[in-house]
C-alpha cells in the first residue's frame, strides 16, 4: 500500500513529500540548531555557515530545501537511467528520511553540500557508458567529485570508484584515466594557487596534515534508540541490495552495469563513514551518498 501511494499522481506525491519534510524538520524550524562542525581542512564550508550565522531559521529552512532538492534530483537521475520505477517518489522519500532522522542532522552540515556535488558526479559518470569517447563526462564527473572534497574531505576516497567504474564499463583508454586525474586535481590546484597567492600555502598544508592524522574511527557508543534506528536502516538497505541483485540479471547489460556501479558506490561509502572521526563532534550519523 505504501509503495502504491508513492506511485500515484505526481502532484499528490509532491504534497505528501512536503508534509513529510515539514514534520521531520518542524522541531528544528521552531528551535534552530547551530551548524555542525566542518569535516574538511578547507574553509569553504565555514564561509557558507558564516553567511547565515545570525539567521538560524533561514539556515534551517535552506538546509531542509537543499535536502528536498537533492532527493528530487537523485530520483530523476535514477529514473532517467532506469534504475528506479518511473512516477515513483520512493527514492526521494528514502533520501529525506536518511538525511533527517536524527535531530542533530536538522541543520547545516557538510554532507548536505557534499551530497549535491556527489549527485552531480553520479549524473555525469552514469552517462559514460553510452559515450564512445566520454572525455567531457569523465572530466565533469571528477571535477564535481573534487568539489565535494571542499565540504567533506572523506569524498577523496571516491576517486577509487571512478577507476572501478572504468573497469566495470571496460574503459581501457589511457585518456579517460588521465582526464579523471586532471578533473579531480584541477579544483585542488586552483585552491593551492589561492592559498599561495595569499601567503597561506604552507599553513594550509599543515592544516591538511593535522586533519589527516586526526581522522579515526567514529565512536560507536550510540544511544539505544539511535542503535535501533541504525540496525533497522541497515537491514532495509541490505535487503534492498539482495533484491536488486536478484532482479539485475533480467535487465539489459547497460542497466546491470549501472546497478553494480551504484551498489559499489554504496559499499565504498561504508568505510568512509566509519573513518569519519569528525562525526563524533556533531553527535549524529550523517550518511554521505
């Protein structure tokens, strides 16, 4: 019945989605929380937060709208690549719940901004399979992936996913591999020039070094309610992956490869989460896509 509800008329789905978002974010809208700590040695997130320092309600409202927008774009992405049923709001509903279930997630945090660039990365990279010479798609995807690092430094690990995607898509041209490195390194090179021009290059290098040495396993001593929610979400996610693996053989080869790429994307995100020691400072569990 629930699945049938979210496959009904689009206008009705959108109204239900807005009601659910308001219900989840209502406590934070009434009593706005401070922004979460940065999880990257770069200062981009701090600049964004500083703009809304004296506007707590607007900051919370904008965070809610960003989560909604990202969920909608993620749903459109999955639908366009036949990875999700058409006329279904289930992906955005799941994304909204995953990004809003814990009270301390109802504010600005780096994952909200990093996820926007990761969704853009997925949009670009899923198009690589259909292109014989996907130079532009590879460059744009890796460029977007690099931008996510400015908000959440753990996103640097996903460059491994790009190379795994090349192997999965059977892209053996050295140009795509070289372009992926150029696209990923270019924003970091721009940042290096900026810090060098402002006499902060060596200060930033030390800051990055200190940040890398500070990364450790997250504190897994959650409250009982938090642990129950985590276990339930893990069970649902695991059962969904098994379901996908069961039906994937019935799909055409392009959809099968994209399904496998998304599954590996999720698998790679698990160790990223467990080694994000900065999560403990926010006292929340915030999944990066």
